[in-house]
C-alpha cells in the first residue's frame, strides 16, 4: 500500500514535468561531446537548491540517465562518444551509421538504454544494501585485477591483428603514465610543461583518437558521410524490437554487468560498457561481426551504461561513497538538502528514497518517446547536412568539447595531436580503440598495484595480497578463461572436425 | 529598427557604467576556478556559495572546474590568467605549500600564489572502520609501537593535507605507519569502510557523513568541534598535532592592489550569508574571513609551519 503512495508522490504533475525536463536536457547535453554526465548534473545542480529534496533528486537523476543515452547520438553518427560512457557504442554504432542504419542504431540504443536503466533502478530498489557490501569487499588488489581483466579486451578490440592491437594498448598505457603519480607523487613525462603535469585527460584524448580520423577521412574521400541510398527511413522501431527480442540475453547481460560495475566506486559507466561489449562479443556465435556494425554491440554497451545509473546510486545512498563521478554531484545535492546517507536512509527516509526510485523509473520510461523523437531529428540533421557544413561543424564541436571539460586550451592541443596521431597509425593498420582502453584502465591498474604493494609490504606478504584473496582469485580465473578459452576451443573443434 | 537596437544597447551600457561606478566591483559575473572535479568537498562549497554571491553582489559566480594533479594543474596556470579581478581561483592550504616541495616539478611555487582571502577551515580526523579493534588513539599508538610500519593508513594523494597529518602524527606519537595514497577522498574512504586499510586520515565532513561505517578517534583541531562534542582533540590527548585544510581565494599576480582588496572584501561579504554559513557548518566547515593584506601573514605562518613537514615527506619517499 505504501508503494502506491510513493508512486503517486513521484507522479505529481510537477515531478513528471521535472523528469521530462531533466531527460530532455540530459539528452541534449549528453549528445554534445565534452559535456559529460558529471558536467551536466553539476551545471544544473544550483537550480535544484530551492526544490524539495525528492524533486531535486528526480530532476538530477533524469539528467544523468538522459545524458548517458544522449551521448550515443554523437557516438553513432560521428564516431565521437558524447560522454565517456558511450565509448563502446562507437565500435558498432558508427559502422552501422556508415552503411545507412544510423536510425536503427539510435532506436536500438534507446531501447537498450531504457532496459538497462530500468534494471539498474530495480536493483537500487530491491538489493541495494547487500550489493553495497560487495562494493566494500573490493580493495586495491581487486581493482588491479579488474583493470587487468579489462585490458584483456585489447584482444577483442584488435580487429584480427593482436600484435597491432597490443601496440596500441601499450601506447595507451604509456600515455596514462603522464603526470603526477597518485601513489608515488612523482611527476612523470611532463617535460617541465605545466600542461602535462595533470596527465592526459580521457575526454579530449577520446575525441581526438576517435573523431579526428573520421573528419580527416571525410575530407579525403568524395563519398557522403553516411550512406543514404537504399536505406530505410523512419524510426525502424519494429525492426529494433525484433532484434531486441532475439538478443534478450545480450540486454540482460549488459544490464547486469552495468549494475554490478556501477556499484564499484572506482569504476564507472565507461568501463561497464566496455566490459559488457567484450563479454557480449566473447559469448557471441559470430564474434568476427563485432566492430563491423553488429547491432548486439550497440545493445550491450548502451544497456550497460544506463544500468550504471541505478547501480552507481547504490553505494552513494547506502555508504555515502559515490559509485560514478556524476554520483559525487548527486551525493553533494543530498548533503546540501540535509539528507544523511547510510543504510538507515532506506528505512528512516523511505518515502524520500522510494519516491525518488519511482521518479527515476518514470524518467527512464520517458526516455523512450523523448529519445526516439530527438534521435530522429539528430539522425535526420546529420544525414541530410552537406559535408561542407558537417565537417566544420563537427570540428568546431571537437574543439569546444575538449576545451569545455576542464576549461583548458592544453586539452585542445592534446586532442588535435592525438587525433592526427590516431589517423597516422590507422594508415598502418593500428586501431585506436585499444589505446583508449589503455588510457582508461592504466591508472586503475597502476594505483591498485601500488597500493597493493604498500599494504602487502606492511602486512608481511605482497604475494598473499595479490593471490590470496577470494574475489581476486575469481577475477584471475576470469582473466585466464578470457585469454585462453578461444584457443582451447578452436583446437578442440578442429580435433572434432578431423 | 536597427538604430533603435543600437540606441538601446548604448543606453544599457551607459547604465551599466553608471551603476558600476556607484557599486564598484563586481560589474559582471566573476569566474571562480575550482582546481578539483565536480562533486568534491571544495566544489560543493563553491556551489553553495553561488546563490550567496548572487544575492550579495547581484552578479553570478561562475564555477569552472579545472582538475588535475591534486590541484597543481590549475594553480600552475593561475598567473597566466587575466588579472582583471574577474578571474579568481579556489586555493587550499597546506596543499600549495606541500606540493611544490613533494611533487617536483609541480609547475608552480607557493610564493607564486596570491591569496586575497582565507574563507574556510576543515579539520582533519583520524578514523578507523566501525568494526576495528582500535577504540582509542592510545590503542592505535600501542599497536603501531608494537609492530612498526605494519599499521596501514589511507589518505588522499601524496603531498596533500592527509599526508601532512600522517607525517605530523607519526612524529608526535613516535610511531611509523604505512601511508597508502588514494586518488580522491571517496576512494580512500571506501577502502577504510571495507577494512582494506587499518585506519585513515580524512576530513571531519567525511567522518560525520560516514559515521554508520567508520569511527572517528580524534580530531586535529585546536578545540573540540560542535558537531561531535564527545570527540577528543589530539592536543588534549597529548599529541601536539593540529591539521586541516584552509580554503582561500587567490587571484593572478597581475591583479592590481586595489582590485585585490576589492575581491577580498567582496568574497568576505558573500560568506556572511546566513544560509551559506548554516550549510557549511552542517558539513563540518568553519567559516572564517582573513582578508587582504593581513592574509599574507597567515599564509607566511602556515608556510613556515608546513615546509619542514614537506621536506620530511620528500626525504622519506
């Protein structure tokens, strides 16, 4: 009976309007490269100071979930993830758009985001306290092994040439070393330049590595940006629903991985979507199709990143530790509104929390009409615009986006240098995606390793730290399976055939 | 139509000039660069200040996040920004005193930073997981003495306030602990709550909000704090350690003398806002105002206090 009351409180016209406004604003901001979800939520935070706490939360939650989906537009249409959570969406989303299926990819992204968002929100409702305890069991060692597991994805992102993918991944790891080290405090590879002391920032690097090569190629070849002739118009909702029904396993896997990784405070939506993408590829019967415009690639990435919204709120509410960077801002909003986090939040402040969760569910559902409609216009605009306008427009946004993330001109320089570099290495067949992965996971692996060694030295055994913890061992087992299972299977099937 | 628009623009400009002459600084929005990402304690404080700034001056306070290298990215760029009084930057002590010594090269020197107002103080606390066997500072010190180097202690980064507190406390108590640096306050706190480390130096604000899962043993302020009256200070327990973070407003070196005073006075007026102060004290922050030019002596005093600790941390690395 109480639940009906919470649902009614969430569905007041004012809260519905806030959810709609939040999702719409989120989709627009998220679609702009460089405007991350964190940035979008932070910019809109002061507008919520005068609201009731629950309305403020619904609005910010709607912005967060909307921006996580909105980032898929630029990922699919111009190969530039709008937010870091959409990196994995570019791998198959952009090839789909190239061959004339951009509208289908956007509709699939919308459906997957709604499913993932709902799963994350339901997890927040049903199993928040026990999941938060799991988050605490993850120490530096577990994060180290998790990052190593992530790095094994280089193999799946290497497009057939493991050596070249490995080179790219190592370049990314090397770039992640630039700047002040968290664990040792040493400044590395900064060459006395203040611009490099802070390291290579992820967002400008990703924009450069993924988008600039596309822009250069657009200028270099006479063909239109996205193929139009022979492609089907409209939303292609029926077709998308059919694909979703067939790939329900992918959606489930993506949503669960997203929720689980969202709960871990040191990993966010970007890692969740990459892990979901790679796991989906591994489980697929045709892994070679991934990277060439496989709809399941988009489904896995987009369901996982929206599931991190609900998943990330679990440690935020239960522990007071933000699950993702955007959750740090939402945690701030709670503090400003005088709401104390903790396990008691779910009992003492039950009306607030459950009304908010209903609000988040409503906002996620609203993403379906809002997202489909806005996606149609985004696709229509990008497809019909002439290349002479598109190239300068996108180039403008790459610069604005790289600058906006930290208000720093140096980031624009980093973006341009890495962009040209990414184009050059693509000439010799070295893919840029593993480099992004190295840059993203390098710091997590390095910090976990350094902290693990300090703790291991203090407690007497470094080996026992790295190889003596149950969760760590489980992750190591996964790493071994991921690395060697394909070879073992291939040999086995070959023997069967012979 | 066109000329009318132009006239209107001219009229507005002259009106702005008039009111500007009457009110002085500020005449337009002021940029406040926050050297950390959105959502952290410093960023939150600045965002709570936004409405107070608007109501005190009639203009917006625009927050620009410029995170990187524990603040060093922003601080090393401060003096290349425009000294027109409309670019201001959040600065934290002892961070700007420790970093140039500990993280060489950090891109700036302490003396490069022109502080015009110290506006807040956040004490540090020594905390353990809720399930820890350490009930008091005495228990912890006894354990640390029994097995030197075995007690792990989390904190944020190398050369930050937490690291300074660890160095100060180790010296005062005559113990040796293993400092484990984390990338931000949240991840260090998560490691503490999960008992990945034995203990941590963190901020009073964190100790208060996370009290379901962690236990504060002592606070490193001069006097007990109102929000946790039963929490002893390290001083009264016999360890001469006071530590914390002082927030300050800094301007580029090229900012002229009269503007430095105006920036200082304006922000000092803003933080008098009752709602701002209420929110801040709820979080555990102490609002204070040490204005320009008197603030220079305060900075000098802190520099002479913290520089030896910085050298000590550097030598141990």
